[in-house]
C-alpha cells in the first residue's frame, strides 16, 4: 500500500519515537482567549497510531 503523503507531511517523529502533530483549528479567533490559552494552542500533541496505521502514514 502507498504512503499517504499529504498526512505524512503533517506528522513528525520525536527522538523517543512518539508521533507528533499539530492540533487543527487554532489559527485565528484567538484575541478573546487568555494568554495561557493562546500558549496552549501553540503546542503540538502526540498521536497514538496502531501498527497498521503507522506503516500506512509513515514511510
């Protein structure tokens, strides 16, 4: 099966092997949020992928 390139570009693998991606939906409408909430939106989160999904989405 081919790797899904568009989704692969949105992921990265950390040194310890975690798959990390950016949480969508945090680009605009941030003015009303507190500073803490805005900082939290900038952070990435790790994704739990099964072995089948990992082989499909990571080269």
